C-alpha cells in the first residue's frame, strides 16, 4: 500500500488491529431489536386491514335490516349503491 513501515509501528505496538477486529466481531454478533422496513410495512398493512374490516362490519350492521326483506333481484340492483355508502 506504499505506507512507510514506521506508520504501522504504533498500531502494532498498541494492538490497534486486534482491538479493531475484536470490536468488529462484537458488533457483528450483537442483534438489533430495530424494526426492519418490511416489518413496519407489514404492521401498517395489518392495521389498515383491521380498520377496513371494522368499517365494513359497521356498514353491514346498518344495512342488513334494509337488505334482508328485499327480493334477490332488487338486492343485486341496489348493490351498486353500497359503494357510495362505504
């Protein structure tokens, strides 16, 4: 590397390279409790899914009393209105 021999002398004497290797090994073996981006996205998507399910359940409770007495063809023809309510 074209580094003068004297430059590496203090590092050898003071065992810098051994300390650096020890620190690298300690850092590599330490596990992080940090949340990964993928875990974060999965948690957000799950939360949104739960909120959506709750919304749909609420709409179903409100609408079911109106839908049950209808004939099948009327239910189908009015199903397009459901999207407006949601």
